[in-house]
């Protein structure tokens, strides 16, 4: 049944995809729905740094799961409450860190947890009432408590800048062991920041003004407009995002689209009537995109880029 569904989806996408123009050099060539347990609604997928696994959570964010692309099997990493809202996998793929959140007697308690993925042994590295989402910067778990950021790595290798997420609505950077809050638009409220593969540019989404691309120092700003959940392709030639439409109450449609970093070229990658693709994330190692849908399914798209 799952195999038949996968074949059907491939046929639907083959018929519905918009072929890239002679100017645009990116297109989706295949798609598959990950064969996950249907009793849950899945969301927030992301690739492991080596591209061999997809990590995701359930709609209530209580837990993190891993899907191996090699063995085509899934396993649960943790069931800790709200761990799926904020997690990161180490560069070597051996550890995962996440933020656990519980409420006792109306008081919130948060913990930063690090877990060995092979042995399944979690350890708490910090606790408090207001901790930031943890991120791996190479081998270090970086997190903030209040205005203080812990474990900033003094970087001597390239890229010398790491994007660690956001803090107080600004883009949080590690510049050679120095904490920097970047605000390219001035008084911006940013989400989804990420570093380009060459380590020279940042894409992020400002809540009122849309997506932006700039150099790591905030210069050479390009305003891309409403292009939600932006993610760099591994070549750095394109930024993939979701083009969603709602009526103010419910989602009406959502497709995956690619835009060049200068905003001059746009290519629609999906054009489906029965699937609403959302929250795309690109692999760092292969020409693949993972995304979710409002009905709790996760899809794996393979794309191709051609030289002009």
C-alpha cells in the first residue's frame, strides 16, 4: 500500500510540476512521502548535517524522531515535553541537543539537554525559566540565559561566523568567539536565519517586512519580500521557501518556490492541488528538500540544478 501511494505521488508530481524556464536552472525531479506512522501528525523536519537522516517532531512537539534514509526506518529519540520546538544535531551527527519545557504549579522549568544518538544517554547541561533554543556550533552546545550566551567557540577555521538562531528577535551570531546581534533592517524581528554554504551571506525572515539576504556584517542588503521559511540550497545559488496563502482563518494553499539570492529569478518547484507543502529545509550534502504538510505528512523532494 505504501509503495503504491509512493508511486501515485510521483505520478501526481510529475504531471503537476512547473518546468523551469531556460533562464531558471532548478527543478524538482522526484518526490516521495516518508512512510511514517499515520496515527500522529508530523512537522518541523530537518536533515542531519551529513544528509543521511531526517529529524522531526509531532504536532504537539512532545518528542523528537529520526528517519534513516539508508534503512528507511524511524525511531524515537526522546519523548521529553516540548523537545521538538527547539533542537539541533551536532556537525558529526553523533549528538542532539534540545530544550525540554515543563510546567509545575504554573511555574515553567526549562532544561538544555544533550543526548548521544548512538547510546541514547541524555544529560542536562543547563536549567532555568527562560533558556534560548540550543544550537550546536561544531562540537559546542551554545545557548543563552537572559543576556548571557554560553559556550561560544573561538573559531579559527572558515567560515569564521556561525548563525546560532535569534535572541531578543535579533539574529544571533558567533564571530570568532564574540557574540553579535545582527539587525540589518533596524528594529527587526527575525526568524529562520541561516548561513549560506560559503559562509558569506545570511538569509532570514523579518516578521513584518519579509525575507532578506545580506552579508554576515549586514551589508549588501537585498529585500526579497514575503518568502517564508527560507532555506539555502547546498550550492548557495538558490533560496527555497514556501509560498502560502490563507484567508485570515485557515491555510488555502502552499507551494515550494525557489528564488535567486538577488531576488531577480523565481522558479515554482511544486504546483499541486491536493498537497500543501510547507516549511522546506534543504540538505547540506545532496540536492534534496524535506518539507511537511498541514495534514501531518513529511515529503522528500529531489531537485536538480543545471549550469547555464
